[in-house]
C-alpha cells in the first residue's frame, strides 16, 4: 500500500513539475512580446498597463521555477528502487542464511573476530542518504537546464535588441524615451563581451574543469576507502619478492 502511495505522489509531483516548466516557457515568450510592445519612439499611452502585466509575468515565472524543485517521477522511482534493493540484500532469507554460515565458519571453526561484510562496510544508511541528495541535485539540475536555456535565449535576444537600438540611435540621432536603459544595458554588453573574450583566451574550457573535478572526487573516494594505501602495500609486497640487486644487474 505504501508503494502504491509513493507511485501516486510521484505521478502528481511530475505533473506539477511539467506544469511549472510549461508556464515558465510561456512566461519567457510573453516577456519578450510585452517588452517589444514598449519599444516605440515615444512613451505609449498603455505603458503602465503593459508594465503591470510584465511584473505579473515575472511573478508567475518565479513561482513556476519553484515548482521545478519538486522531484520528478523518475527520481522517486530510482530512490524507491535503491531502498528496495538495499532492504532485499540485507533482509532476504538467502542473505541471512549465508551470513549465518559465514559467522559459523569464522567463529566456530577458525575462531576469528567478528567483522562486517563487504556490503555492510561500503553501503551504509548515511551514504545512501547522500546518494539520494546527489541524485536530487542532479534531477533539479536537469529541470533547470531547460529553464536556464530559455532564459539565456531571452537574454541573447534582449542584448541583440540593445545593440541594434544603440546603433540605430547613434546613426540616426533619434530620441527614444527608453534610451537611458539602453545606455545602461550596453555597458553590461561590453562587460560580458570582455569577460567572454578573456575566458576564451585564458581560462580552460568547462569540460576540462569538469574532468578535473571528477578525477579529484574519484581520488578522494579512493583515499576514503583506503584503496590507495592498499595499492601501496601490494606494491611493497611485490617488491619484497624481487632481488635487491636486480637494478644493479640491469644497469
């Protein structure tokens, strides 16, 4: 019954998330259209009304972004699968029988001290929790990747409009009531363009930074579980079997 309830929650959460994504994409298109209605030479009569709708659209866009924090159906199914498999490995009758046989052999026959199994050492409740958090962050990232892509498209169109309007004013000398905002935005265009030029010349690509971060994380995990030290001990053990004067003979 609890599993069916989670299936229902996953389906409803996925619908709200899809609704938030759809509303946000509609808001992006509306913001572009409403701002174009204000792009006239003189301040239009309907300026206050359009500005009111622009503010409402931004509110709806922000609220729709909050809905994207809801977990997707795929994420909930993945978490249920992780806990279900973990519970099966720990509590099924076959695992308990094998654990009992191992304890009997180790303690009764070989008089060895008690130690946890490899699975119980590697997979703990805390690590499963952190895995779920990491999967949730990635799930939210996938949702916001589309939203950020739409927002970047709107920003690129806006900056293109700013550059075109700035050139139009410089070439024709016409007076526009919204030119102060254009002059302010052109400064941001210059700043962002300078940053991108410096980034392309001096900074490494994002793929290189990502690969470095992945390698650092893998190295930290290996050190955490002691696999690096184990490798060093294996090398020392292998070297102990080699003749000490082998390097002299090779020379």
